[in-house]
């Protein structure tokens, strides 16, 4: 990082702390969960499905993670893994920590490269959450197993396909 930033390692650590660990923390409380996500997670949990959150940011910065933290079997930051998404290593580590084969995991995210390409390379299924505008124009991913813009669509997909 210091090479990329053209500064000393100490200065790079200072910038990382200032920008990522301190600077972004104030924004997380402003982010709200998408409509229907909490209810879907509750329903999945009631059906015995494991729930995990994986973030490139330290998860503790996100507080209660939209009110779903108590439903999670695992909350993991890629920093503790030692790699960032889209590295397949991040996703295979997630699978190991969940004690679940990668091919039995559906990874859901909104960033195509990190949340679709990464998990697919690790052998997982992937669902891509897009904006309603992209959804209205029927934007799909050729890589994702499912593309959706509202969590009730994901719920229907999961329960129609018997999880």
C-alpha cells in the first residue's frame, strides 16, 4: 500500500486508519437495509438456513448490520481473512467457517465483480442485487444465478427452488 501511495509504511497505515477505519465509520449508520431484507433473513432462519455476512470493511463498524446481526451464524470481515473480495480465498474461507460446502452457498451482493464473480470462482452460487432502474430495463448478469432488484423476488426464487 505504501508503494501505491508513494509514502512510508507508517504514513500508509495512518491514511488507512484515517480513511477506512475512522473516516467511513460515520457513514454506516446512514445506510438502511433494503426493503424486505430483514424479513427474508428471518424467514430463512426459521427454515434452518445458515446466514452469514461478509464485508471488506470491518463488520463492527456497521453496528447491528441493519438489525440482522442476531440472525447471523457468522459475521466476517475480509481483513481477518487476510484477503479482499473478489479473491476466491475469501469465499472459500467463508464456506469453511460456515462448515458448508461452497456449492451449497448462495452469496448475495450488489457489486458484480466482488459479489458475483468472486463467489462463482470459489464454486458458490451468486445472486446479484441491482437497482430498480436496472431491473426495469431487465438488466441481467450472465454470471449470476439470479438477478433481482427487490428482496421479495429473491424470496420467491429461493422458496420456488426449495432453497
